[in-house]
């Protein structure tokens, strides 16, 4: 009997064709053709149009929406945010110089910088600005190194960057301090 969520999902996938008439690859094709981009939207479509039970519809939607060929960084810095990519590249270059243990982990809307724990994140917040979130507990905010506020609860501070030149010595010191604190 499956116990972990992963084991339960694997069991459901193994039984998918028997229970629904189609194997997972067939359902993924249907999901892709539907052009549904939100989980709930795809679940509703699968239940309504294809008669799939809620549990299987939820599984198919999860699998379909988590399996994307798109590079998250390319997606973040595509279209009208393309001009922000040099800022991102400069930040990642600075982070990688901090140590071999820096893990650059792209998420859907931001990139997490981790060591043993997250010490920073890079997010294209507007068409003209990248925000660098830093974990700097006990550091007093200033005009440039702001308190994170509602930006991201995983960070204590934020620096707003509108050009590559903003990745300067001062910012690199803050990045290093956050990296050191995560060790």
C-alpha cells in the first residue's frame, strides 16, 4: 500500500489507463492541447469534458503543468523584460564567485540563491526593474537596502536594480554577507 505522496501518485499513474481509458502521455497531450494554464481550470476541463474523477484530474493537471520544456529564466526574462537579463546575469556571476556551494535554483517567477539555506533571490519585478531579495537578519535598512516589506517573506531586505551598473561593490558586499550568514 503506497504511503508517501510520491508513492500514491506513482500508483495512480500506474492505474490511470485502467481507470480512465488513457495513459498519462495521452492525458498530457490532451492537457497541452487544451491550452489551460491554471491548475483549477485544467481540473475542471478534465472532469467536465472528459469525465475524469477529481483525484485523477488533479493528478493529470499537476503532471501537465509541472512538465514544461520552458526554461524558467528564459520565461522570466523574455518579452518586455528582455532588457533586464544583463542585470540578472551580473547578479548570478557575482553569486557564483562567492563559493562552489552556491546553488542557483530557478523557480517560476524568481531564482533562489541557496547555500545550506536560501540567502538571496532574484526577481524581475517590473518591466524596468529586477529586485534582489537578501536574508540579512539584524542589518538596519537604509535608502538603498530596504526592508523587504511585502516583496517576499523569505527575505529580510530588498535592493531595486534598474541597470547592470547597480551590481556594484556595495551590493556584492551585501550579497556576500547574506551568503556568509547562510553557511
